[in-house]
C-alpha cells in the first residue's frame, strides 16, 4: 500500500545538489592537478640533486676508469644503479650509488614520478652522448678523458602540462637549472620530444658552461634557464 505522506527529493532539489557537486569539482580538480604537478617538479629537482651526489661519489672513488689512468670517470644510470658493471670494470658496484629505480632504462631514459630522466656523457669534442637503449654504452663511444670532468642530466615532463610543466638540468657543478618549457623550440614531453644534450648550454657540446639567464651566452635551445626553486 502506498503511503502518500512519505516524502523524497524533488527534481529541482536533485538538480541543485548536482550543480553544487559540479561547482565543487570544478574548483577541486584543478587544485589537485596543480598540486600533483608541483609535487612532481619538487621530486624531479630532488632526484637530480641525488644524481649529482651519486655521480660525485662514483667518480671520486674511481669506480669507472676506462683509460686506466687512475682518474675516475662519470657514469650512466646503469652503472650508477648497479645494473651493469662500470666501463672498464668486471663487476657491478655494490652497493650501488643510485636507486634501483634507475635500472629501469627504456630507450636510454628512465621515467619516475611523472618525469623522464636522461644522462649524457661527453663524446669526442664534448658532443653529448646519451645512454644506450637498455643502459650503458660500449667502450670507445665516449671520450674517457672528458668523462673525468663533465656530464649532465635532464628531467622533463612525461606529459607536458599534465605531469609537469618545467624542465630541469644538472651537471657536475651540482646546480639545478629550470626552464618554463614554453619556448618555440622547447615543448619537451615524453620520450619523443626530448631536449638535446646541450640544450641548456651556452655553447655546443657539454664541456662548456650552462646558460644561466642567457649568460655567458644564450642557451642552445633558445630557452631561458634559471636556478631552480
């Protein structure tokens, strides 16, 4: 039997509730996305600083000495993370100086917390040489003497303007630089639109200085790179 004195929501009341939920969602979702982007960028900066520390430890202990001159050389992710033996060595380093996450190398790159990371070592005349597809690189492809003094690593969004906005770089100086990734020759994103190895440098190659606010010369990718905050 139907009780006519029972009450429920009217259509208008339901529409009002739906409208309120839509308004809350329109405010909350962008804030959540912005918070995720900020967290990913902060993580990328911290990761690059960890990489710089790992490189300093790796080179300082001469874990890699391909030319056997007693002077340590900088390494690739596979060598730092213990996936492959350092160039000129027979066994992997134990314990590794870099997180095992960096053993997951795909096309010479590692994706972590919404960012793609790529390491470059100098080849002849300082030409940036990225890591091989599965990690490491064959002897003779990099310049052993130059590898004793320089390297660089970039981090850019896995999906630009979704997992991150800015692009970052660090080298042997230990200073992390950032660019807003909006320049005409930038828009770095994922594993297909990536920065050249010397994108942030004042001169071609990676043996010279990074371009900071356009000094000592404009960056190779024409972007403006500044100390990361």
